[in-house]
C-alpha cells in the first residue's frame, strides 16, 4: 500500500473482512481522494473575496491560500 500523507479512519460494519480487503478499501479511498484533492478542484470550489471584489481566478486563489493566515479583508468562500 502506498503511504499517503494523511490519516484515514475507516469504520466497517462487516467484521468478516480480511486484512487484504481492508487494505484494498484504503487504497481505493486514497485513489479517490487524490483525484479530488487537486488545485483545479480546489479553485472550482472556492472564490476569493478581497474587500469589494470577488474573483474566481485560480492563480489568485492558490496564491492566497498558500498562507496560513490570510491578509486582512481577504476571505476564501466555498461555493458548495
């Protein structure tokens, strides 16, 4: 199994799964998450608000989201 840089808690109803089947489920989850955790998907789901302006420009969104603390009066809004 590839070690991804995340912790996944998998709760299963069926106790009869073997260790290989559980590993397969975790690998499938990692594959799924890799597809949706891209910069492109992040930019599609967010807008950047800078005081009076709202932008969907991916470059500006990614640049601003790299900082732990954003500059004053700048907000990321999730469109979902």
